C-alpha cells in the first residue's frame, strides 16, 4: 500500500494495524512533482494507493486518468477534506474515471478498504442525500410489444434536432411514446414543453443517487427496477413521457455512469411503443455512442448550409466506422438559412440516404413555439404523424370508440 500524506498522518498507524506494508510519499506535490509521482506509482503498481487531497495542489486530473487507464487494477482512494465539497470539477472528473473511493478524514481505513464502493455511494455523497431518504422500489408495469427506438443526431447544433424530436413525440402519442434527453451537457428537450425553471420537471440527480451503478458492465436487479420505475413515473406532457437530462441550474453534475442511456432506452421499450432519443451535439460524448448503438433507427438532421452538411458527412462516416448499416439511417433536411446546397444536391451527392422529410423554413412559427413551450405538432399533428409513420413503418394504435356500432334509423313503411 502506498500512502501519499504528511509524515505525521494517522493513516500510517491505521494501515499498519490493518496489516498493510506501507510505503509513504510525503507531500505536498506541485504540478511538476505530480508528474514524477504518478510515473513512480505506475512503475511500482501497488495494490492500494491512498491519497490525501491536500498533498495534491491542485490534483493533476489528466495524470490520474492516465494512471487509471494503465493501472486499472490498482485501488485508488482519495481522502477529501470537508472544505472540498461538491460541486467540484476535479471531483466530477475523478468520478468519470470510475474512482468511487472518495472518503472523508473521519472514515476508518479498514472499513473503507473492506467494502466495494459503488457509483450510487459517490452520487449520494455529491448530492448530500443519505441512503435512508431513498424510498423503496415500486412495482413496474407489464411489458408491451413491438417497441422501437429512434436516435436523432446531427453534425452541429442549431439544425433543429430537438424541435424535431419534440414534434415527433407529440405526433407519436397515439403509439405511446417516451422522449429521452441524452444530452447531459446542454439538456433542452424538456424546454420544448416546460419553462426552464419549472419545478415540476424531474431531476436526473435523484435517479443517479438511487443507483448502485453497473457491476462488471451489468446493472443490478435493483438498478434495473429503479430505472424502469423512473421512466414509468416520468413527467407526462401532451400524452408523452419525458425523461429529462440534468437541471440547467445544477453547477456540476456527477459523471453519468456508462450504460445509463442504454438502460433508459431498454426500460422505455418495456413501457411504450416508441422511444425517441435526443442525442448530444458532440459525437465525443459517450451518451451519443450509446444512443446510436441501442437505436433501431437513426435520423440524421442537417440544414442546407455548407458547414452543416460537411459536419453531417463526418457523422455519417462515424456511423460507417461503427458498422451501423445505412439502411437504418434516415435523412431530414431542415430548410434553415437562405444559402447552401439544394435538396437534390444533398441527397444525390453529399448525403446519399433515404429522405424522410424536408421541413420548410418558418422562423416565426419556431420562435413562437420555443417561447411558448408549445410544439407546432399540437396543431399540425397530421403532418408529423405521417413523418413518424414513415420513419418506423407502424400504424398508430387507434383508440377504441365508446360506441363502436352505429345504428341507422329507418322510416317505417308508409310513414314519414
């Protein structure tokens, strides 16, 4: 065991009492000495490294990431003082590397090393939510059949991706639809239906605090039920369930564990016929990768501008690299802007994909929709229903009439 702490640290006696052979590296370490620190630790490759936060000023997060990649089997414990409290960007970065051993000065060394940390532990610590405040997992609804998942992607922001998702959700309410906002950096989907500061919206942090986190790449049965229940109780607007991203007022969110988007999509497929995923604008986000891989269909959106088409071509090449068949990808052209490629040029030479729809330019309508949080499909449902039906090839479930039989009155013979 390697202990990075001051020479008079009581952790030394604790570690020896626990039965560890202790090698101590005293600090503090500045930026230059941290480079030598992590290089030496990488060569030594101990079983456990216990680091006191004050010894790193500030922590070289990128160096810790490199160590984590090369020496993933080494248990890395970070002792955080009370003065360092969330939200903290360094702490969030450490969590994103899978370092869940964030402990306080009062935590006993033997107790910490005797348990296996989970993502839920660090999420609850980050949100200051004790485990006792998390209620029991409720029962879930029975599964439904013939579910399909559609991921909507774009090469750059501002091409109308979120507007397209919101309107398709409204049109797909007859099927039973769930919208998932997978953009955890700039979540916008719920703003199409709610004011940004609406208190009725769900908070992704509540879900993260209730999760234990994937174990060896698989969610526990408790987490599967928790995610399913989270989707079932999602905010219901215009007949659509919205699974939101984090609140925009949250300064720093704990890193979202890998596999969450996939788990949410799978849970939605058990509760609704159609799931639409609003993906992040950057293809570098892990949630984007999960969304395109879990989706049955992909909608690639672009506007006619040269830059937008160029970025869309790069996204299409990335889908090819991921071995996603092009017959699963639809093209939507949003006629924003007055210059750029024509529709024929885009389809024939730039993005040779099946054309799902061309959305005409009407800036006044779209600006009004965002200001009023009222998707145009609420008034123009038939147009958007046709787009959804063409996209997934499924007829909507027609509601059963209260009086399915119609009787026609006939005049009696010789009467009036």
